[in-house]
C-alpha cells in the first residue's frame, strides 16, 4: 500500500484538503472506500468516496483513524536520561520524542512531568528538573503536535508539592483543567505491592547489585511512615482543587476498592493503571475513567506482575489505553486486542482516540466526525503488527 506524493509534508498538513480512498474507522462501523473533507483544520465531511471525484491525497485503501491521544507518556523523561549517568539536553530530547510520537500516530500527548525529588524507585532524579521540562513543553516552537503536561506528584515529597503549587498558581485559567496524577511508589503497595518487583527493577535498570537493591528497598519501607503527614496534606489539597474544577485528578496504581473509593471521594476522574481486577471494577462502579497500559497488552502481561490490561478490556472495564513508556505500543495494542478477539476494530480504536480524549477532558478530537480536529492517521493494519504510514496533525496550538 502507498500514499500518493503531494507537495506538503506529513507534519505540515494544510488547513483545507480532501483525503480519498481510505478505510475509515468510525465510532460504530468501517467505511471501506471513504472520503474525508477537511476545512479550516476541522473535519467537514466523512462518507463514501463519490465515484469519479478527485482527492488531494489518495490513501490507496490504507486504514484511516483519528490521531491517537496519549494520556500518559513517560517517553520524554526517559529520553532526557537514556541510561544511568547519561543525561541529554531537554530541548534535544523533546525534539527527538516529538518525531517518535508522530511516527507512532500520536497527535496529542500528555507528557509525564515528575514533581518529586526522587524517582519512582527512590533514587535521586538525574534528568532535568520538573520546571525545566515543564517550560520546554509549554514554549517549544515550532510544535508539530499538541503537547500537554501530565503533572505527576509523589504524595510524600514536600519539594514536589511546593513546586507543583507554584506551577498551578502561575498557569492561570485554562480552557481544559490541568491534568494531575498523584502517586505513591513506596514498596509494599500499588505498582510495587510485591517489594521484589522494585528490587528487580533496581538491578535491571539502575545496575544495583541484588544485595544493594534489597537494602535500598528495606530502607524505603522503614522510612515511609515518616512522611504520612505530607501524604495526607497533599491528598487533601488535591481533593480541594479537583472539587473546584481547577485540576482533573487521576490516581496512579489503585489496588483496592478502598483506594478507588478514596479517589472518588476526593473528586478524582481517572483511575490510572489499576493493578487488580477489583480496583478496575470499583472504578467502573464509581463512574471513573480507567486508563490501562498499551505495553501491557502488547507484552501479554504486566511487567510488574499486576492485572492483564487485555483482560480488563475484555471485561469492558477500560476507557482508554496509553503508551506509558513505549509510544509505538499504542496502535499495536489496539490491533492486538482485535486479533485476540477481545473487541472490534472500532472499539479498539476508540480506546486510543475518543476514549482517551474524553478521559482527559478534550471534547474537540478523537473521532473521524464533522466538527472534530483534523488529526488523521493512515496505517497499514494488514500485517501481524500495524505500521503508521502517515500522520496528518491539525495545526498545533
């Protein structure tokens, strides 16, 4: 399959064009030979391609979906520090990650910016500070896709709390409330309910010896109750912000019904990466969005030993999939769910487009429908794994 040569690049789609002869994935059906008309950067028409009508771009039968919306992307932080002891300028990392996201079909990305002094496994963060990353994301030009910020707050970290307060106070009123996710990676709960998971990560990713990793984990467990007052104060403050509509609140790694109930009581909207079936069911019962990891689907399991995301989708519990640490997994997870027979192609695509957009409060994108942003992706899904052939983002804000 191929795309006809045109005079504009994939990163510079014009405000007005006609895309023809594509297999369009709509909310509830597929249109095998479709035409999409774009005017002023918005989709104007979607329907069967009229016989004999011309198109500015011939999709040659490629599958056409709305641009992918990634609600939790940690790729930038990893690109800033590609390996222990090696850090690169954040501007360079940002430029590299933007190209990677476009190649994966992602047109809206929420970059996870960590407001904390220590990493998830309790070691000093060597990559640029949250403030530096925050500023690059907000002010980088030119922007080839819609970059947004997921403010990730460690609830036991006073310095992260102070910096996030300052950031939110200086941002002013926004059309869409800032997205904030609170997390607590202390061993013995959440993602690291089994401390062995953190020990293994420290050995593999941080090059610690097994003995040093074990000592490190035990020290974190011994110290965790020293910061309970900070955690309680932080959660109370976040609940007040969410109640007033000043932030859209997500809870990271809920494991129990009690975790989800507490999140709902503090006016949370999203359960991110529930680690158990029980937590995902509770989130559904409370009317929360459930965001699961696309890499979990591609791997066929959770790398942390938690619940299978594919099984949660099969049970109808997932609102959205997100790339987490692997952008190319987002579309691949969608097609993998179809291959496994867990859902249909329109429903799988919704998990990485419309469902994700709704979870983060964006109502102007995520569907191939009139009036929506013309974020469009052409992909070949005929093989074992999908291949993005062209990403056509609408003009970035």
